[in-house]
């Protein structure tokens, strides 16, 4: 609804009101009936799209006006949600994962434990970046780099301002943590 409003496709608020009514109706239906099955997902999406005018959908991308591009996108969406749904057997979790498909997650290395990502970027791989003993630092670093399935990017900065609360915490001039960077080099 917000996307349509921002795209200028709902100047009068009619689409928003219609969609809100549809969403409220579907929530009530889902609460009182058996869980939605993967086979009925396509029908649900078609019903949702019927609530939005073709002009509103086309306003989101000019490609939707050409040929069967919109239908291809719908089919790909249904396929991806169904694949995620099969992994978890929970529609809400599948929809949550679907919404994260093209997002960038920013987290600490500790929060990333047990997760995998297509691409991982570790920022600030320099000396004084980790504050444990070298063995502990190495262990944390390996947790970070092992999250990447396909691509890994490592960065370090030549200078980094000191925090205002503790100016002795680190040096402004930085150096790369050569041992750690060497582990990730391609042969």
C-alpha cells in the first residue's frame, strides 16, 4: 500500500482503502479457516492483484505494461515463496525470508553465528579491530568469513577517528590485520 501511494498511483486513497479492506478480510478468513496451502497461494495473489488497478501496477514499473512480464514476476514470486515455505513449513516465516531476499542485513559477527549469506562484507579488518587475545580474535574472524557462501569482501581503513569517550582506545592511524587478510586471499 505504501509503495502504491509513494508511486503516485493512489492519489485519492481509494486503492489503499480497497487493499486495507481486502487484507482485513483475508486476516479474518485465515484465522477462522485451515492454514493456507501452497496450491492456493497463486489464487490468493491473483485475488490481491485484482484489488489493485492495472494502471496502479504499471505505475510501479513500465516493464509491467509489456507482454507477460508481470505474470512472469508473479510466477517467480509464487515459486520463491513456495520454495521457502517448503524449507520451513511456516508461511509467515517464508514470507519473512522472502522479504529479506534482496535486503542487506547489518549485524555483529556474534549475531551471524549459524547463518549463511550469499555475500558477506566484513568492515575494518585492521589491527585493534578485535579486543581479545589473538586466538580469540582469530576464532571470531573465522566465524565472520565462514558466513559467506559465494563472495567475501574485507575492508580496512588507513585512519579511524578515536571515540570521544576514550581517546586512548586506539590509534588514529590504522594498519591492516595482515594475518587475517591473508587467510581470505584467493590462491
